[in-house]
């Protein structure tokens, strides 16, 4: 999966990762040269991510992805397993 993703991206891409958890996929993104804005909803999990991956190429935001400000210019948005946490829009 990562090879296919990185074939579509520029060298050293800027990636927004939704729900990085403790960093299993984040580690692979970093190993391929990406800079990652990791958005994690759980403060304790975000703290574990910080301790697991101390890198100047990881920026961690704690909060709901749908309400977190994301800088323009990211090359892609990535999520390995967290999209099931995003609420569906209500049909009124």
C-alpha cells in the first residue's frame, strides 16, 4: 500500500494523517521521507505517539479531524484505520 501511495506523491511529501494511533503507519510514512501532520483524537494516544516517534517531521494535533485546522499545501490525507470514527453527515 505504501509503495503505491508514494508512487503518486512528490518526493518528501506533506501528509495529513487521520487517526495515527501510536504511530504504526506513521513510522512507515516517515521512513519514506514524508512529513506528517498527525491528528489524533485521544490525548493519551497522542502522548504515546510523541514518545514513540520523536521527530521534527511529525506535528501532532489532538482533536477531532473534522474540527482541526489543517494548513493548506498538504499533498494528501491518509488514514490506515480511523475513517470509521468520522461521523456521517445527517440528512435533514
